[in-house]
C-alpha cells in the first residue's frame, strides 16, 4: 500500500491505520489529529492518505473475519 502511494516511508502510517481499525483502541479522528500535528510540514496529505488506506484495509479485513461463513 505504501509503495502504491509513492513512498515506502509511510508504511508506518498504513500500519497505524490498520491497527486503529482492528483494535478500536483509539478513534480514527484522534489519530488524524495526531498525524496532522506531528508529521513534517508538507507531508500531512501523504501521511493521512496512508493512514486512511490502512484504516480501510483493516476495516475490510475485520468485516471479512466477522462475516458469517
């Protein structure tokens, strides 16, 4: 996913999104705020995109696991 976004370095944000989706420990909005306030200026959009991709991937995987067989 990170490579598809054009930067392998955002793999960590993909994983943050995935973990956010499957654990529910922290809200997606709280993570978005943290990303906006902590990443280098000018990389907010890329990092948020990576987070959203991971979040959606995690949600999809979780839904598939919970779907009746």
